[in-house]
């Protein structure tokens, strides 16, 4: 199972605000406890803390001088005590035109009211709503384990928000033949996400797919542990290495944050690119995620998953089977990294398909999707990839959702008209997807 890894540097700013009407000692004590929480093993390296307590305009300015707003993914404002909107106006003046996601952190007071933090957060939230600014409410005290999980999810969502805003998605060719549900209007996606689609023809792409023999030989070693049903393992590895090296050379010429590629039928069945699907599985390990079948929104979703966890290996998959008796779904697709295999890899005689079982472990299915009316939405469902292996070819496994039974998930997915692909990523990321939806101001369909 893959672990969820935080980024190497902190990029969510934290500011503490309070009112002279409430205890400064209580607010200062909260800053100490909060700073200790943010420096804990689970959260370390994800935050930049302004240690100056903002109690008036002057001290608020001092607090913001401790932050580089242009280097932040988001801003958390802890209402260390009740504070009026005077300081909120000051905060917004510092933010200016920056589109930083904002979280309001309210404390939990179960009996005696010392800080009145929750009431202050309500005042700030209603004011932000009147200004048309979105926000997220974080609720809990520094010793609250659930709050720590929520903070981690918020930072993951903030990384994704920053990663996709202004991203460039390369579309090589178009969507696969008659996969018209994957079509994306460039203006619509630019309007919702500030994402630019840069399209190039397959002819132009293939012209750049030229590799040296040495690169082909090195690439062939990627299949050193794979078996070949056709029997000629040396020739099979050489063919796959040649295709991998050529596709890698073509992809290297593209400057984009994520890539959607029309891989079949033109590339898949081309004589000089035998083993395309196996090569795409190996290419999915690269830093720029790849979505096959020209699935632009699949590429955007993979970009989100990589922002959640840079070490993750998200993959496009179909929900291809359902076993209602055992409450499980069959996930099945090509182009999956063999680093996610839980067993031997094999290639069919014509090198079209590489087959292996998927690792067991916690998994999230996600999709950023455009509805028929052009509105953006997010589908997300957490569950488990089961240890029992499917007999399906390609990269396959049994998935059991957590929050709903398998049939409910499928019926909802179909009834709501979602495209026939989801992006799968190991780990539990539904909370992060919920936060991302709030930051983008879109519906999150959590099933």
C-alpha cells in the first residue's frame, strides 16, 4: 500500500486574530498549542505560521509581514478569540486580488465561554458570504485528532487548487472514436478552472517520437520481470522498449502539467508502436500524469491526485463489473503503473495487453466532471482494493466502497451521467476532495 506523503515545504499560511475585549493570555496560550500541533509529525512542513497575534490593524499588518502571500496555497485564520469584522477587512486588504482559499478556524468550547471563537467565526463567515468570498470552516481545538485530519485534508486540497489553477493540459489528437462524452469545451474549462487546453495533432506528435537505440535497450529492462505468453521474451522486451523510448521522446517535447492522449486506434495498432498500452503503464510513473483515450478531465483529475500526494500513481480506470452478492466492483483498465501490481506481470502474444492484479489497500475513486449544462462537479468515493484477485486481464482488482454498497455507487454514477472513467488513487482522499470542492465553489458528489 502506498503511504500518503506531505510535501517537502510548507505552503499554507496561518494567522491568529483576537479582540482586546477577550483574554490575550488565552489567545497566546492557543497560539503555543496550535504551533505545536502544526509542527507535529503528521502535519510538519505543511504550514507557515505568523506568530504575531493580530488584535488591531497595526498588529495585523505585522502578522502579514511574516508571510509571503504569493508563495502560499491557502490561508487559515484562527479566531483565537472573538473578533469583529474590522480585522477581516484588514485581512482582505492584504489579500487583494489573490485567489487564496480561506479557512476560518473556530475553537470548541463545551461549557465555559472564554474565547467566544465560534461566534467570531460566524461573524466573519457571514461577512465573507456577503462579499462573495468562499471559505471553509475548520472546527476544533489543537488537541483534537479529527481536527488534525481536517487540517491535513485542507492543505492537500489547497495544493490541488494551486496546481490546477493556470495549468496547461496537452491534448494529443482528440478523444477516442465516439467517446463523445469525453469532449471538453476549452472555453468552459478555462472559465471554471483557468485551465488551458493545448491541442496538437497525432501526426505532429508521432513525428517527434524518435529514440536512439541505446534508449530503447535501456527501456526494455522495464519488463525484465514480466512473462510473455507468446514465448519469445527477448523479442517482446525489445519491442516494448522501442515503443516506450519513442513515446517518451515524443512526450518529452511537450511542455504541459498533464497530458491526455488519443492512444488508440492510431498508435496502438501502428507497426512501429507495438505494446503501446504496456508502455503507457510504465510512462505513468513520470512526473507529468497521462490520461489515455484523450480524456482531458481525467488528466485534470490525475493532476489533483498528484497534488494530494506527489508520490501517488493515479490511474484512469473503468468500473467494468459488479458482484452484488459480494458487494464489490471490478476495476479494469490499461495504462496502469506496474508499481501498483500485487503479482506477476504478463503480456499477451501480440503485446497488446499487459496484465497484473492490483495491490490491496485503501483507495479513492475521483473525477472532476463537466455536466451537460457546462457546470463543474466532483465525484468521490472511498473504499478498499481487496486482497482477493480478479481474473480479469489488464490491470484489475475488486473494489469495495465504504459509504455505500456497490450497486448504489454504480446506479448513482450512471443516473447522474458521469463519464465512464474514474481516476483511482491509493489512500483516503474524500475529505480533501470535499475541501477542494468548497475552494472551487462546486458540487461534490460523495458516494
